[in-house]
C-alpha cells in the first residue's frame, strides 16, 4: 500500500474561519482527502490518529499557558508546520489586548476572573516554535491553501508572492480607491493573496493579510491623511493584525498626525 502523508489541523484561539476555508474547498477537498490521511481535524471528524504528522496546519494565536505548552508538543510531532490565518501569523484581533491590562478587562467582564488562566498577550505561533510556512488572511484564501498543500505533497517549494494588494488591483483593472475615490485603503502596504477582494467590491483594503515584506507605511501616511481622519487610519491599522511592526508604525504615524492637528 502506498504511504499517504498524515495531515493534522489544529485550533488555538480563533474563530475557526480558516479551517472552514479548507472545508469550503468541497470537491477539491475530496482530492486532498484521497492524497493524505486526515489524522487530526476536529472541525471535520472525531477520528484521531497518533503522530508523527507529515503536515500540520495550525489556526489561532497563543493566549493561554496551556496553549503555549500544547504548541510545543505539536511542533515536536510535526515534520512541517504551516500557520494559517491572521490569528496564527500575527496574533489576530485578540492582539488588541496586548496594549491593554488583561486583568483589568477580566475583572470588568467576568464575575470570577480568578478562574481565568490567560497570558497577558496574544501572540503568533512563530513566537513560540519554528514555523515552516505562513499563510495569511482573515480568513485564508482557499485557492492559496490548495496550492500550498499540492506543492508540499509534491515535494516542491510553494510559490507565495510577497507583493502588495495594489499589484492585484492593477492586474484586475480596479481603480485606486485612494486616488480615484478619495477613500482610505491599505492596499499599498498589505500583503497580497486575496486577489484584491475588497477593492473589487468598491471597498478599501483593511489589511487582513498583514503588511507586505517591503511595506512603507510612512510613504502612505500623507495620502491617507488626505482622505481620512487619524482615528480612522489608526483603526484600519489595528483591526486585524495590530501586532505587526509595520502596522504599528502606521498607527503611530496616524496618532502623531492627530496630535499635531
């Protein structure tokens, strides 16, 4: 019998949207299931096979001491680890707590905060273990996920372009939201992969894929300031991937502009 690689899908602090993107592959998922053994995927099946695992897909950020220990165990049993989505690659919306007092928030929300066992920050998987590949997005693009799985199963390196959303807009002939319509858009500094989904539907990009590798938020500061308030720009940078350094820079520039105005 031909050996089929073991695929495991793991969840940490997240909404499950990226796992649902895999399930949304529908017909393609049947081909994936035929090429691998789905050893662990609680979103889809109760069946669990022991490791080691050839490929582990990890969704979600690390927010508790237990999860910080669990990811270490998963890493040891995984030959390849791919983090999927904004939570796993950048801490996600949960990382908004990183700039606040978690204990104070717990006291305000829970009648017995002493029962909680949480970390002060929400951090990406790569802050805790080595990661072989990151797939960004909120949620990830299912076509990109399928391409990555096909590449890994074929033993070749996945082809993930590190280019901003603006490139996809140009290819699709989408007019620039900032220049043509005078509305804010983070396309020039955001990592591509979504196919410029929001601009295609006449909405400015809000950075769910995080910053591109050569992002320069300082160059975008003046164009954004011309079409949006500092509060709006700051909110854009802190919505999905607030912990990314480039987006933190963009937010600081927006706040600085607010203080100077």
